[in-house]
C-alpha cells in the first residue's frame, strides 16, 4: 500500500478532492473549535469549489455545505489528495 503525500488545504486546486488527515497542532482555541464544529475531522472529504478573484478566499464543499476560508486558515488543515 502506497503512502499518500500530506499537504495543506491551501494547495488543493479547484475541482480536486481530498481527505482530511489532521488539523495542525499550531491551530488553537476558537479557530480549532470552529474547524471541528464545521466537520473538519480526519477522514472528511473536501472539494475545492471556487476561488475569489483576489485569491484570498476559497470555497470548499464540506459535508454537503459550501464554506469559504481565507488562505491563512487553510494552512492549518492537513490533507491527502484523492
């Protein structure tokens, strides 16, 4: 069985699917809690849907909902591309 390369969510291209591996240990407090409340848990599938013209916001399909994150937030979410 081959190992999947782990990257951060900020590297996911529009249309790509990924599986959440973990939330970085550098993410604390309310931000970590928000990710967990949104269902960003190991095993969750995320699809990059669209990016804002400025490139700072990206919308992701997560558990049936479209949620936008700033690029600085996506650095805390570790994924493997499917």
